[in-house]
């Protein structure tokens, strides 16, 4: 059975104090560091050791040039699409895949990029990865719900379980959810949107069939 590794960030001023002090200067009011990982010394021959950190609001990666200063890269948790870790004999690598266009709508996401933090100390990297994975899974569910809302709105102003729907167009209820359809939309377009929602797993087969029957019945 594998043994879980617990890791607690080193307090500022102990061990890796200087990069952590630099990290503290970037934090906004109320933001705290949850986990961080320093680059292993043997992988920092041409620069000072890099630092990767997970805070309560974002992921921060500090590149630290040999001649001083630092180059920060920050990712919002809501933009991260996937978190991966590779563990070797002496170090670990954390890779984050994220949306590069900073869209706050599910439908506007695109232009996928990746950030690679390599040569990290293993225990700290594992703790960092766990936090990244937890944040990614949390925001994945939030994006799923947002996508459903956006797709249903595009399919005819649908609002879930609110009783609000286009005037003169009674709702169809399936599985306790209100699925109204706008009577002003072209039936072909409505069918196409419903099929897209089915293909993306946003509605069930029974919901799709009910929507299709309603559209066809209105012709």
C-alpha cells in the first residue's frame, strides 16, 4: 500500500526564505500560500532556483535569473484545464494545461497552453500537485454547470428550475428540470442545438427525445 506524504510549506525566512519573500510581495489582501515547491539545486546551474506555488486564488511560478530579480507567471485557477505530475529519482515535474485567452465564459475558452515546472523537489511537488488537481477538479465542475447554462440559453432562453421561460411557450419538465424552448426560433436550429447538447453530454437521451418531440409537434 502506498503511503501518503504530508507536506507543509516552509515558513518564510527558513531555508528558501529569499524566493518565498519575493512570492509574498505578489500576494493580494487575503491571499495565502497553500503549498509551494522549490527547484532542486542540481537543476539550477544557470539560474537561481525557481519556485512554484499554489495560493488560495491562483498558481504562481517564479523564474529567477542568475543576475537577480524574478519573472513571475501567474495562472488563475479557473483557467487551468488539467494538472499532471511526473516523478523521477531525484526530482518531479508539474505540468499545467490552461486556457490562454482568460475567458470568463465557458463557450469562450480556447487557445490551450501549458506551463511546465521541472526539477522540483519531490515531496513538495507532490503536495503542490495535489492542490492543483483539487482546484482543477473543482473548477471543472463549475465550468460544466456554466456550459450547460450557456448552451441551454442559446437553445431558447432556458433557465433551470426557475420557472422563467419565454412568454407563451410552456416548459417541458424532465428529471425535475425545466427545459423550455423558444417558439420564435427556427425548428431546424432548435433541433441542431439540442443535438449538440446531447453529443456533449449536457442532456440525456430522454431529454433530447422529449425536446425533439416538442419541436416536431409544434410544426
